[in-house]
C-alpha cells in the first residue's frame, strides 16, 4: 500500500469539550469550532485519526472496555460533522496508576510518539507529511517527535507552557475551525509551515 499523509487529532480539549475521565457517550460534546473544523478537514480526503491519553484506565477510574462506547460515539459525532473517523488510538497507562496491568512508564503516552508510530505502521501513514492538532504542548511534542507538522490550539488548556526543542508548534490557532482552515490552505499550496507566533501565549 502506498504511503499517505494523515491528520492526527487529540481528543479531550481538541475534538471534544474536556470532561475529565468521562466515558459516558451522552456527555460527549464537541469543543468550540470542532464540528466545523472536522468538516473542513474532511474535504482533504486524508484519514482523521484520534490519538488520546486515557490514564483513567491505569488509575482505575474506568475500564478499558468502557472506551468502546467512546469510540462508537466518536464515530457517530464525526459522521454528524460530515467527516469520518479512520481510527482511535489510546494509551491506557500511567506511571502512578493502581491497575497492575497499566501502571507503568510506556512509549505510547504523549508526549511520547508511540501511538503515532503504531498508527503509521498499521495504516501506511507518511508521518513526515502528516499533521497533529492538539491543545497542549505534550501533543505538540508527540507530533514533532513522530516527524509531523503540528498545530497547537491556544484555547486555555495549556497552563504550564513548559518549553523545549520539541515543544514549538508550526502553527497556533484558537480552535479546530482555525486549524482546519489552515491545514486546508497548506494542502492547497499555501505556506506549509506557517507562523508559530500567529496566536498569543506562544511557548518560550
């Protein structure tokens, strides 16, 4: 199979409003601008892949089986927005967890890039021509370590602004709508890297 780009998306705070440790489908709702952003990204024809840390499994807040309902509702919500969810990858680990099967350091918990590499291998994704959209700098670092271009949503969810060589996004936007418009612009032949100083609050 030929390699192709993809668009990776963080889940909570990016696609969905951030409701901590939620696995109830009826409580899942789009973050501001996310439905329009997904519709814009759908026009690219690229696979849309959700990459999410789910430490609630390791912390015994919910079971790994409960994430099946989250996956199904995500698929429905993407369809409602006129898009298609190609895959949902999640990390159930946390080094301070209490569940013996998941309480460990791993290579899939963001900011590590393991989930992106797993998706790339399974779906023949060219990471160097792909994008990662997230709402905190751990998303940016995971994307950049995997070789992707990155968009940080400057929506107030990043509070520490801990900098570093992997934690500078290619672009900053207020929400998924802005990110979607920028990526569509880039894929149509615009500036492929963009300006990391586009929004306020850029990391040092």
